[in-house]
């Protein structure tokens, strides 16, 4: 085993005994990054619908709508529902921030 050029590589810190053991190990059973995976992975159909980006944007719009409802001078009913709207948008944002990218 030759020493890598990068001094920060994990292999550069191995002593000769560890290098001999590493050379004797069999290759890993998983596929390399440029190969297809050995196991068949399927994406759940709901995973396409529940993406973080669009839902975070929708939650931000709900929060902004609640702030607009809070500041408008025309309707007392809109003002009364503004806090609930802001709260709903905030809780929605917290939940959707845990979705997959």
C-alpha cells in the first residue's frame, strides 16, 4: 500500500501493521459510488408530494398573510383571526422543516 499524497487522509496516519491488516481485508460488499446499488431501493409515493421546499414556502405565505391580517385597518374579524393564522403558519413551518429536501 502506497502512502497517499494527502497528509490529512486516514491512510496517511496508519502505521505499517495497520497497513498490512488493511491490505488483507476483503473489499466491502456494498456497491461503489459510481455503481448501481446492490439492493433495490424504491421511493415511497408520498415522498414526491411531501418535499420541504414548496411546503416551507406555503408556510411562509401563511405567516405573511397572518401579519397582513394583523396590520390591516378594515376588518375586525380579520384582525381577530390574525394570531391564529400566524400560529398555524409557524407550527406548519416547524413541521415541514422536518420533511425531506
